[in-house]
C-alpha cells in the first residue's frame, strides 16, 4: 500500500510544483504620485513671524476649511502648504501690516499605505510625502523570511484619471543589493502586497493534501537560496 502511495505522490508532486511556481509578474505602469495637497483631517500650524498671538494650530474640517483669527473660515483642502501660505498672506494683508507667516503640516489625518501578504507587520501605516516602497517595508518590519517572495512584491495604485487600480511587481531583493537603485515613491492609499513564495505554497499544499492523509510521508520542498534550484525531499 505504501508503495502505491509513494508512486501516486511522486507522480502528483511534480505536476503541482510545475503549476504553483508561476507567481505572475505585474507589468502595469504606476501613475506618478500626485503633488502633496492638504486634506480634511490634516493638522496644520499657521505661524506668524511678527504677530505670534495670531499663531494657531487647526485640524482641517470635513468641509475642507479652517477657522482663523481675524479672517474667519478659509478653504485650504486640495491646496499645497505653499499655496495656503500665499492665500493667507493675501487675506491678512487687509487686516495687519507685514503678515509674514508660514504653514507647517503637523500631522496627516487620512493618508495611509496598506501592507498585506507576508509582511512581518501587515496593516496600515501613516503615509508621508516622499515615502518610498522600501521605507514602508521597513516600517512594517520587513517580511517573513521563511515564507515571503520579496522578488515579486506587488504595488497597487489607483489611477486618478480613470479610477482603475494598476499593479506593478518590484524585485525588492535586487533593490537592496543594488548600489544605484532608483527609489520608488508611494502615493497615499497605495497597497503593497508581499506574496508567499512558491516553495512555501508548495509545502502548505503538501501538508494539507498529502501529509495529513498519509502520516509519516515526510515529503517537502526546499529551495537553494541564490539560485533557482528547487529540491523535493521524500520518505516513507
């Protein structure tokens, strides 16, 4: 009986390995991250040089406005901090002399990047302008060494013009080893997915479909790091 099982397993495993080792490569072209603009929920500080008593910190309301001394409600959402500084200077010129001020972004309220799959700490992390894929991965603790496939990390982004979600595969291992890699910048609400390695996927399938049915089978798949060699261990 064990001989029959061995023949069945030996015939089944190569077919499965051929089918599982096909993690797709996403060839989409990610839209460039849009220019950073303020959003509802962001906290800004309006700091005056010559009138410190007017300095104020405000959270942008759901309607996109903040309420400031002397000038009241001002719509600042969808503007850059520089644009808001210029706007406020013009508004305050009618109220005070030399309204020198600067707008400082204190916190970002609703900007996130999401990490899933074999990330060590999957979930949402705060996005900041200039954040790269590597920055996000490091904040998530990297990836699970035994099960992840960092050579095919997928990044998904929504195209603001079409509303379609576009995906691109990034070889993070190559990026780490390269001394001249070009940083890949993220946009708010990007999704980073670290897939499970083909070897890990194969071993999970073996455990679920063979080992649990045939105790003591001892079948497993292994990978030689640094090469494409895949080995199959088998014992009865």
